[in-house]
C-alpha cells in the first residue's frame, strides 16, 4: 500500500515533535532521576527519529503502526 506525500509529511512532523520532546525530557527530569531521564529521552527520541527516517524512506513508522488512539 502506497502512502501519500501528506501522510509521510505528517509522520515526519510527528517524528520531529517526539524528538523534541525526547530532548526536553532530559533537563526537566535530570535532577530527580538521571537514569530515568536518559531512558525516557532515549525511548521517546528514538521513536521520533525512527518516524523521521521512515518518512524519508517512504515506509510506515512504528508510531503509525500503533493504530488509532482515542
């Protein structure tokens, strides 16, 4: 199934948002839980980076495979 350019653009935007949130987690959570902050930032940022790469390659990202969320 081919995705439209709009869908890939939306995946890239959501990926960039997740990547930005992953970077924002570090300074916000670092003082209380350094290991938790790094873990959360790596997971969220990794999903964002994967979504951007998937959009560039024209395939579905892991975030888009989760399904419709309420």
